[in-house]
C-alpha cells in the first residue's frame, strides 16, 4: 500500500513539473487584415500600425493585406473567401474611392449592393471579427475631378457598415485640416498619400478605434490617441 502511495505521489509531481504554466504562455497575436484598393496596397501604414498596436496592447500583432490597385467593390466580392482564410480578428475595409470614379462605371446603387454583400459575407464567414469601413484621404486634382460624388459613396459604405453593427473610421477630417499647399505636397499624385504622412494620420486614429486608451513604457500616449471610448 505504501509503495503504491509513493508511486502515485511521484507521478503527480512529475506531471506538475512537466506541465507548462498557462500564465507563462505568450498570448496569441491579434490578427488585423486590411482589405481594399491601392490606398491600402500602396498605403505603407500597415507596419507602423502593427508596431503601435503591439506597443499599446502589450501583445503580438499581425497586419496582413488583401488589396489591389485599381480595384472596386466588384473585385471585393471575389475576395471575401480569401479574407476569411486569414482568420483575422479585425478587418479594415475601403473601396469607396474607386467605386466613386466615373471611369469605373459603378453607380451608387451598384456600389451599395456590392458592399452589402461583402459585409454580409464577412459577418457569416467571420462572426467573431470586428469589421470597420474606412473613409480615406481626399482625392484632389484631375483624379478628384472624376470622383465628384466620392462623399456619397463613403457615406453609403458607412451606413451599410453601421446597419450591421460594424464600425467606421474617418480620416478625412484630419486631411481636411491641412492647408492646401501642405495637402498637395502630402498627396503628390492627387490620390496616393506619401506613406509617412499617411501613417501619422491613419495609425493614431486606428489605434484609438481598435485599442482604445493605452499607455506605453509608463507614459500616456498622445491625446489624440487616448481620447474617446473603447470601440466595441
């Protein structure tokens, strides 16, 4: 009897020593996927976003991209499965800039229909994911001339997202606060911002929406990051 007790105790101790404490395991990375046009494909803000989010949340963060220059919501319809295959926790969506271009021949009605389908498929394929529509930078010069109703497309996508309980991140007020000369220098071709400038606008606002108030290295983050409530 005594020998059996000793063997049982030894087995229990061995099991405890071999077990890995759950608290010591590194947290799973937060997976963010950016889904959109050249404003995403060529945006250059994904790496700064990953760094800022990881610093804020004190956990690993991955930022992946499914985007195509010149694409519209028609292309987005064909890519939802690819987006879902990445199993993101957060999806950032922007297609209004190209849907609004007259040379893409997408009516506002078709754009609404396409994006409604995209959002619904994302909800079905990724029921736990947080999805955000985004209002990107203004389009100026000749490229802006062929997008006279861009604001209507952004608003339509915002409403579709809101109807499904999704979020909306609007960068346009920050761009709009720039003096004309500074804005033209920041968006030299009229459509695609300088990545460094874009990151200074996009990253803090995304951190505010995706992570809420945060602190790093004992110091409060800048006011434009920590103000506002944590997004659902």
